[in-house]
C-alpha cells in the first residue's frame, strides 16, 4: 500500500502526494510535482520542490533527502508550475 501525505499550498489548496523512500525502486515516466523530504520527528521536512515532464528525470537527483513525495499531474505544464509555485510559497517563504 502506498503512503499518502497531504501538503498545503500558500493559497490554502491541498495536494495529495505519494510517499516513496529513496532510492526509488521504480521511477515513473509520468509528469508531475515532486517534493524531496527528510523525516523530522513524526512529520516531514521539505528539502526541495519542483515539477517535471517526466518524474523519472528528477527522482535520482535527491539532495540531502531520504524520501520523495510525488504528485502525478497530467493536467499540463501550466498546472504543474502553478502547483509548484503554490507549494514553494508555503514551504519556503
């Protein structure tokens, strides 16, 4: 069963991400938004947020992260950029 974690953007919008330990056993070729994270106590500490046309391109580039949270986003480039900006504003003010 895949674990799910909900992140809240600066706009108040909520996004559901699949939680995966690094290294990722089977990278996805789908587009989406990613969050590299570290476990912090009973929660998560975000390290980096971004978006990609193919999530497999970025999940091998973790920087000080133990996990990657993935949100498959098929809605297109503009929707991914909007979500990334919303999360960045909330998590890295």
